[in-house]
């Protein structure tokens, strides 16, 4: 009996030992993350820091102060900063910026700033030049474009609301007439009477030695033969007035830039800076006369559009400028507008001939286009 009891007690001790080992293992597993976190400084183990690759740096030249367009670059205006050598190459061969070693080259070449530049701007070949600068206006024309001036008034210039940098469209309106292709004169032609040589004199000499063609007051407008249904006979009708020109309008230029409004100021001035408003006159001094409104505007267009605008100005066409929304670069197509287009597109009927009419007689509509020429206007100043 005693031996059997000892065996049972031994088995129980072994079981208890195994249970204790399992409990300790579970506790250790649960506490592992907290222990590791306390060692690494956080709840999650952090990866070991990697070494940053060393970049090769070069010294490049920058401006140590702001410079205006056309300023001659001197040594006092230059400074140098570090820049990654790997980012210096563009187009496979050319270096993007001037290196510090090329400082003397800038001085010797007498390079000037092409534009107004701020301090800290890295210098490139595109920002400097050793050639004549030309006018400020020419430096504001996009490459591949040209500038042309066209006439304007308050109606054709959006009530003088145009400013340099605005984008505009140009609408052209022209009058067309029928002409004789051979004479290049307006139809209808004039008809004339031809007088053949008269009878011969008793001596056998013709009274009229040549053919005479009537002209001037003796000539009449060429008409056409029509059948009069009332009299049932042919009649010859002539026009009651000269041929009426036919009007057509169409958008000619889209997305042109306004370079300047009015005449350019004399001298090399910054066209991007507004003209300062003159101070009010002192007491006892005569007031400064109000400036006249500009009558021309200079646009930046393609070379072909410039030729077209020049042709239309010489031919007497009417040019109207419409202002585009800021940032709008779309160029939707437009249709040419004629009288037929207006009637068809807007459902305007042809008025019927009624047995009654207006009194007093109305032959002309009140014009809404009167007084559209450039007129002096009062100057409105801000608060």
C-alpha cells in the first residue's frame, strides 16, 4: 500500500510541474512584446537606421541681390551655393547652372539680365545675354508670335476694359457686293447707246467719221426684262437704288494677348507696372486736363493673323475685340453670321404685308451705335 501511495504522489507532482511550466511559458509569451518594446524605446520594434548615401556637391552661382532687366552683372552681385552634381546635366551634355569657376567668364562677357530677377536665383544661359536687349515690349512677345496695332473705340474695346496681359478674340465684319469680273466694278452695269456713222455727204464723205458711245447722263442702269402679268406684256425694269452691300461677321483671331493699350510710353520702362495716378492739383493751381481715351490697341498674334489683320484694316473692315475669361484657353469654332443666319437660327419670321401699318411712318430704327468714337472721359480715381 505504501509503495502504491508513493507512486500516486509522484505522478501528481509530475503533472503539477508540467502545468507550472506551461503557465510560465504562456506568461513569458505575453510579456515578450512589452519587454522588447521597453528595450527599443517603443511598442513596436524599430528597424535599424540605414546610412544616407553621400552626394557629390558642386558650387553654383546665384544672385546675391535683386537685379532689373538689362542690368550688367558684376562680381558683387554673385554668390555661390552647394548643388548636387548629379542634377547639373540637362540634355545629356549641357550643364544647367553656371559653376563658381565660371564667375570670371560672366564678368568678361559683360552679361546682362534678360528679365527682372530676384536674389537667390541660380544663373543659367537663358537668364543672361551679351546681345542688345531691345525694347521691353519685344521681350513680352511669345516666341513665334508678332505684335500688331489695330484701331479701337469704346464699343470695339469692351468699354476700354482692356489691360496688358488680357486674352481676347477679334471679330471682323465686312461688306460684300457683286461686281463685274471683267470690269471689276459694282453691278449693275450701265447700258450705253452706240451711234453708227451717219449718211455720206454729197461729196461722199461720212458726216460722222466714227462710232459714238453715249456715256454719263445719256447712259442708263442695266436692268432686265420681265413679263407684266397685268398688261400681259414685257417691260424693262431697272434698280431703284445702287446695290446694297451684304454684311458678314466672323471670329477672325482667337486667344490673342493684349500687349499694350494706347501708345507705348517713351523710354525703356516696365510695362507691367501701372502708370501712377498724378496727385490732385494744389490749391490755386490749374487742374490737369483729363487724358483722352486710347484709340489703338497692340495685340500679340501669329504672323499669318497679323497679315490678315493688316489686309482687313486696309480694306476698311470693322474689327471688334471681345474679352476672354482669365485662364480660358479653349478655341471653340464659330459660324459666320449673315442676315440669313440670324433669321434661321433665331426664328425671326419675314413680316407679312398687312393692310395696316404704324403711324407715324418708321423708316429707320434708333441707332444704338451712335457716339462710339473715342471721346475724352473723366478720370475716376480710387479712394
